[in-house]
C-alpha cells in the first residue's frame, strides 16, 4: 500500500492506493486562509499538521489492514509558501501563501537589480514566488528575517514533522526562484540576491526518490512500520500530472482548483519568462514542464456562491438550465480576485462584472463566473502557444473537473478535446504514485494514464459567440488597467 498526502490551500487530502494503483480509501480535512490585510494570504503550519494527523486517523479507521500495510508515503502541496523556522526549528510566523501579492515592489526591485533570475531561475519574478516574499520579510520584519535557520515549502514542512529531515525536491523548489532550473540545484547567486545561503535551504532529491523514513515515534503513534519511506514528492501541479499520467513530452492537464493551471510536459527546459509562462522541473528526473497560472479559478465559484447564499452544486444546476440566449446576455466577469499571474503579472488586477442589468439572474452571474475563469485559462493557453507549445488534448483535474458544464465550456473556448478521469484527488494520487516509485515501482506501470471518465469535444456552434465574448473580456482588462491608473 502507498499513501499520498496533498496539502492544498482549502483542504488537505490523502489517498491510499494498492499495488495495482487502485484507490482503496481517501479522506480530507478543510483548511482556512487568513487575510489580515489586503493582498495578504497566510496559514498556520500548525493547522496543516493537525489536519495531517486527523486524516491519518480517519484512514486508519476506514481501512485498518490497508493502512498497516503502507510501505511508502508521497507528499504533494501548494507551492511557493514561505515557512520560516529559527535555529531551534520553531516556526517564526504564519506561512505567506502562493496567492499573497504583498511583495510586488520586491519583485520589481529583484528584476531591476538581478536580471539573472530570468536566466538561471528561468522565470519572471512574481509576487507568488518564495524569493520576493523573503525580501519582503527582510525589509518589513527584519527581526524575523535575522532569526531564519531554514526556509521550507509547505509540503516539506510536513516532511520535516514526519522525519526530522529538511528535504525538498525539484518541482517545488523551482517555484522558489532560487533553483537553477536547468541544473536542478540551488543557485548560490540567486540565494545571495535575497541575502540567504544554501545552508538555510533543505537538501534536494528527485520527486520519485527516497528522501527519508518515517520517525519511529510517529510510526508507532500512527500504527505504521518505522521503515516507511517518504518520497521526494512534488509541487501540487507536478504531482497532479503524475496522477493523470502526464509524464511524456506534450502531455497536458488543466487543474481547476483554488487556482487555475495549464500544465504541459517537456523533455527539456523551455523557458519563456517574458510571457509570464512558468518553466519548472517536473517531479520525475530529466523532465521539465511549462505552466500558465491564474490565481483565482474554482475559488471564484466558491466566492460567488457565498455571496448568493447557495451551494456550488445548486448554482451549477441552475446554470445548466440557461438557454444559449441567456448565456449570451449574461454579464462578463473578470476573475482577478487575487490579482493575476499569467499572462498579465498584475498583482493589482481586480475582479468585476460588466453589463449587469435588472433582469440579470443568479444563474447568469454563476455562468459569467465560470466563463470568466475559462477565458482566463484561454489567455494562458494563448501565451503557451506563442512559445511554440502545441496542446492537442487536456486532462481536467481539480474540484472544477466534477462539472460537465464547465468541462464542455473549456473545450469550446480552447478548441481542444477535454477529458476527465474517475479519480478526482489527482494531487494525492500522484503523491502516492511517487511514493510507489521511491519503493522501486516501475515508472511505466505506476504512472499509466487513468481511465477516461468523459470526453468533451469542442462544439463549433458555440465558438462564434464565445469568441466575441472573449474579445470583450480582454478589452475589459485593458480598460480596467487604464482606469486603475486614474484612481487616487
């Protein structure tokens, strides 16, 4: 048996898989985000560890025999978060998350004074990444910065709690901006730019390699063998890719979670930093990937449901009853509730509805939201294509993948087939697969593509009017940016 743990933003998920790759049991625990100031997003690392223990206890109760047979654990998690520990390994402050955009000024300073981030780091410095967060801490919380003993990413904090070892892996480390992405090693030059050293970083392994073993006392507490291997694991999107078998050149997925991601596998590093495209190491050796990332995706649907006092399922049912004419007359929504990354790199972008009327219904507001998120993904796909990347089909994962309405909309707007799979916990599934690989599993057998649950083919009848609405969407962002420049 193999255990995969995926530390997301809104929940921690875990799955148990057997030696044939079948999911035997799963569990999850909700997490909350603190927003003490505008543009801030933080979480307490203690809450992650509490959730991990709760999920472990649930799985042990659900499937006691399978649980006791666990041989390896893989870890997946939200990327870029800054977990700061002092010399005694005490947490210095709450973790600054991936969707925290307070470090925009620090990004501008790093790009101006250290252009080597574009070449060695292979990416444009954006507020979501870890390096500018640390520069912000140095400038605004110098007492904390001066006490830093280790900087960990969220899933690697869980690894430390499980093993007493400070270890990360290539895919997650790529998103810090301190990794030489081509060489797959920390860059002393990039670390120096933010007044940090290699000694303050975790050691690095590949995602499919053994990083350590479970602490003996924790193994006893959890009812597991003290010889359980902890794999390197992967950042959430790289692990999700492993979960849907996206491991070869050209394989692609769209993740509709809190954020929205288009992920394409490459056999070599294909950097295009000026387009806002991310180029990171994959969780498997000798592979890289490109990503387009939007900061608010399924989160936008969750947000509008809270405002409308309804559930996501109920609102999606109402959206499904809309006629084509009602969709054409719906408002146009900009999904930038937390700023935006690809392609705009604009931490100050905001969400908005355009063309609200007295007649606008709740269902039309919901439709506008999922359409606006889809248009944001289309912007990301466009810049990926401008780098020469071609995508012929995408797997759809994340919470949004449960909606056939949304999947069809993505197929229509992207003009490519979209496929969904039975296992929705692909990040946790990918993590479990990486644990299996670390235990000696064969890559082709472990990382096979899952069965296709549904296939959505582009509908030409919808593409004309959707294309017109996409033009309006893009114009509205340009106008918003001009309007923001006039604000006092």
